[in-house]
């Protein structure tokens, strides 16, 4: 059975702002639930540890299960998206996340939790191929930067919402009630998307006879820029993982920051990152400068990480610096996504995004092993220096994507370049 391609994007003047906004809003809402599901369990570890008499390492393994399964499904789901269209795959993913949340809430053993972590990983794995296929095929080109911006912002809001909701409900009722409420939220979002399903429809057309190699089911794997994008997102995942898990504590140890301020660092980072994405959406309106925007954003973020590692300043400055680092990284977000768009054949969007964004899950699985070991050995300055180094690698990776894409200009037809 051959892989079908999606219909060409309509010209800009044929797409209204209302139509674009509808697609962007629905995709963003779904993406929020994806990120929300990634942080459902971690905030509840103290309660789950007592409930199931397990170690933090065993609880952390639940997250490893989630991301490993998500990685595998993410690569595979791109083929499903290109074959069947994004809408049914999106609905299935949201359904699985809702079922998994309810499953967590009724689990009576650690291994039941692990089984539902597998289910949640399957559900989470479909979102990037689905989301970016819908954005790239349904949103007009001049609004793509804003679409990527909203997509990133809603993801950050999902990360912020999960601990706020589940911890609050756990204190008020119990962790089981909190996870059941998470399941209700997932199905509520699914209901909204079903009601507006007409906005998520993409016409699937058969591939053209004699199509170039990039049009075949696995032909996109021969495009070097795809693998450069994969590497970029691998390094990006390591940066994100360090910021989320280790950087605030490393800064606390180096600068004697009170615990109350440390708890604010990640929240401030995420809020400022969302603000940066708004500005980044405007900067991404010109695709030709996307690598330069990525370089500038992560360059400033790397400087901030170096200041945190090597500088000496009052404790109150630490959350401020995390805010600056988050804003700089957020500016780069929409242009980061545009890197992949410019390296993607029109009819292979799901497959390319599935493979490329699998780099995120792999990076998030590997990063804690390296930087967690550094934290255990008290290498707090090394953690922040490593963060700055990874941000520098990101800049080099972005320009390497452009170099490979430009090299492809002189290759055979069917190679994506631009």
C-alpha cells in the first residue's frame, strides 16, 4: 500500500484570518494537553512514593517508560498521519491520554502505573506529526510564524498547568482525584476538537506517478537536512531537560538562593519563554533569517548560563536571569520550527516531523543520566557550563541545517532545499 500525500496549501489570499486562527487555536489546545500529560506524575512523586512504597528512581522510571514509548510512536505516527490524515490520529492520541490519566487514578500497584505510562506514551507520541502537518498544510504562509509561536506558548502553558492543577487537587482531595480530573480535562478538549472537526480536515490525494525520491514512503530519510534537524532537536531536548530538572538547583547551590526563589525560577523561565515566542512569531515571518534568529536567541541564552555559572551576584538576580534566558530561548522557538518546515517535502510532513521530533524524546531520556550524575557529584558549576555548551551546539546545528539544505540545491530533483 503506498503512502498518500496531502493536498497543496491554498494561496494566502484564499485563507481568511478567522480560518487560520481557528486551526491555530485548536492545534494549540491539543498541544497543551500533550505537554500537560508529560508532567502529570512528577509533581505527585512524594504521594506516589508513599502510596506504592517505591523509590524515587522507580518513580523516575515511569517517566523513562513514557518518553521511550513516545519516541517510538512519534516516528511511526508520522507515517499514519500521511496515510490517514492528522485528524483521526489526533483524536486517538487525546483519547489515550484521557484513558491513561483515569488509569493512573485507579491504579493499585506500581506496575499498573507503569502499564498506563505505556498507554500515555503512545498517546503523546502522535502530537508533533499531527500538529505540524495541520499547521503547515492549513495555515497560510505569512501566518506560519505566529502559528509556531502559539504552538510553543500552549505547550509551555500545558507544562505550567499540570503541577498547578494536580498538586492543588491533591492537597484538597487526593492524588487519585487529581489524576481523574486530568482525564476529564483531556476528554473535554477532545470534545471541543470533535465539535470543530471540520477545521481539522485535510484532503488526502494519491501520490503522483513517477514522483521523486522524497515522495516515496522512506525516501525522505535520504534528505540530509532531515537528519540535521533530528540532531538539532536532540540537543534542544538536552538543553530543555537541564533547565527543567537541574539548572535551578545548581544555581541555588552556587548562589545561596532561598528555596522560595528557586521554586520561581522554572515558572519565570516558562512565562518569559512564552513572551519571547510572541516576538519570535513576528521575526519568523521572514523564513530567510530563521537560522540567524535561532543563533541570536540561543546565543543570548548561552551567555546567561555562563553568567550563572561564573558570576557572583545577589540571590534575587537568579530568577531574573532565568527569565532573560527563557525570553531569549522563546524568541528562537518559532524560527526553530521553521527550520524543519523548510527541510520538509510537501507530502511527507507527518513522517519528517515524526522522525525529527523523536530527537526530543531521545534527548530527554539521555540528559538526566549525564547531568543527574554531575549533580550527584556536586558539579553544580559544571551543570551550568554544560548548559551553555549545549546552547552553543544548538547554534552550530541550526547553521548546519542551512548548510546542508543549500548544498542540496545542486542535487537531483526531489531534494528539499531553500
